[in-house]
């Protein structure tokens, strides 16, 4: 599984704090996962990993949201 898309969300308004939530195969899966787990998020961003700089200490979390897996964490 090549998970290259990163989901970040903000639970506050104004949008001051963004939280890393995981890596996904595409943005559609990321948004479905967000809607299942964080329906009250104020904002979301799905970004291609190669264009952003995550902090080095970030522990990669990869999710699979296909075939009714309900966002099963793979790593």
C-alpha cells in the first residue's frame, strides 16, 4: 500500500492548531476516515506528502478505508 496523502485537521476556530491524523492512499479515503472519526472537525487538509515537511518526530500512521474496513490502521 502506497500511502502518500497526509490528513491534518483542526478542531478549533479560528484555525490555529492543525493535528496530523494519518497517511492515506488518496484524499477521498482521508475525508471518509475524518468524517467517521472526527465529524466535528472545523477544517481538514489532505496534502501530498512530498510537498510538505512533517516534523521528524512524527510517527507515521497509515490507514486503509476500502471495502468497509472502517479505517483500519495498518501501521
